């Protein structure tokens, strides 16, 4: 087992976005024959990225993020000067009402909105959920991104533990063959703290810090929540390592990942763009499949 380390590595590359919150487009986009729009609509924010093509490793042209309350300003705001996408694929967990609002903002473009619905298998990953379509789209897409990273590394494929840290925390396991074995869902930092505030008198205190031995209520709350999430991740990592027979890759993504990262005592990678990478991987696989089917029909 490799020596534990306290900090992960930020994965940079063509698909990478900055860690900081994004609120506007990133400058003029270069011309592209088939720009692709990827959308990640979570419970709090909508993040979007425009790439020069629908393929893994595509060049990022522009990107941004808005709170769900301001989605209706996209068409006249961040998206107004964008090159018209040739295609779009999105992940959404925020519900049908939010989806319709997003689609209304895409009305000026002549593209058909397409949203990921988890299936039994796609793009080299197999869904082990009892009811595959009930798996959260963001989890499925993140696992697709993780699988793409595992395969791109070359050599013998490894198992992977995929962690998304947001409003909720998910900890999902992929075996070396790309099969989703199962995963955990935990409340995120905010939900944990709000639950304690609502259910316990006298715990409405300022946000604290994560320390080994808290000596005030603020630090005790933050340290307790962080260690609860870290402990769940480390426990699942040990289980996956035992099952796989080798050290899995641990990838962490999501807006609140920065709070968790320093607490983990196992090697990990921070991948801010995991959902976008998964959308690129899925779209490329879908286009390849459509081309094969078209060729068969033509033949």
C-alpha cells in the first residue's frame, strides 16, 4: 500500500476548469466546426462548458456557472455571445421544472436538448444498481468520466472509487472491468450542520475549522461532519481494495471537495471536471454508435 498523503493532486488538462466558483464566460471562443455544450445541473448551481468537439480531451472554449435561481438570465447573459453548439448533453438532478427552464434558455439555438438517463450499460460501464434508471444521473456520468481516466492511463485497468461532494455526498465503486458495484449516499456538510441546528438547541454557531481535538462547538461540528464523510470514504476504499485485490484509484469531485481533501489519509486525485469529462465520454460513445448503426443501415 502506498504511503498515505494528506493532499490530493488537482488534475489539469484540456477538459479542466478552475477550482474557484465560476460566474461568467471565460472570454471569446475560438471558431469550431462542431462545438459541444455540456451541462451539469446540480441541486444548487448549474455549471456549463463549451468544448470544440464532443470527445474526451476536447479543448475547452468557454465555461461558467450560475445559481439555479438565475438560470433564466442565461440566454441574455453568459450564453448570448456563444457560438451555437452543434450538440448538447446534460446531467440534471434538480428536477423537471429546472430542466424545462434550462431548455427555454437554449431556444435560440437549433439543437435538441439531450439529458443523460442511466441505463443498464453504456460507454464501457455496466450499471449494477437494482433499478438502473433510478441511479442519479450525476453519479452515472461521474463514473463514466472516472472510467475514461482509468482507460486513458493505459496498462491493466484498475478499480476506482468515485466521490462527489456537494449538497449530498456519494461514494461509488467501479471494478476493474467497469462494473458499478454499488455506492453510498450521505448528507453533505451543509445538510449535516442544518440537521444539527434544527434538532438540537443552542447549536446555531459560526462555521468552524477541522481540527484533531476540537475545543469549541463550531470546530466540533465541522470536524465531526468532515470526519464522518472521510471515514465513510476510507471504509469503502478498504472494502474495494479487498475485493479488487489491488489499490483502487480514488477520485474526488464536487464543489465542497476542497473541505474534505485535507482530512483523508489515503492517496486521492481531485478532479474538478469529472462530470464534464463523463459527458464528453458518453457523447463520443453515442455518436460512434450512431455512426456504426448508420453505416450498417446504409450497407
